[in-house]
């Protein structure tokens, strides 16, 4: 389904688990444009930025996710 964020998110998650953070970042950043994106994408992208050594961008990503999904447990 090209309208769902699930495919790029799952690819990104697989790359993240493999510690290929550059590829994970690529897919996570593209997943944010989908209408059905959820808080998990922002959390994993923030984690990815942190693993890449960009803590400031990680915090901004977490904050944006919290703004968009204030009731998320993540």
C-alpha cells in the first residue's frame, strides 16, 4: 500500500536493528510524510539521530512527536 507509512517504517526498523542507522534515517524521514504516521516513527527517528551522534536533532524530533501525539505512551 503506497499510502501507508508501514512499509518504510518496517524497513527502517530492520535497518535500525542491524545498526545501519544511515539507511534507517532515510526511510524514517520519508515515512513522516504519510497521513497514517504514528508516534513510533518519531521515537525511532529520534533514536536513530541519537545513534548517529546528533542529539540536538533527536530531541527536536522527540518534541515534535510529543506535540503531534501528546497522548502516546511512547
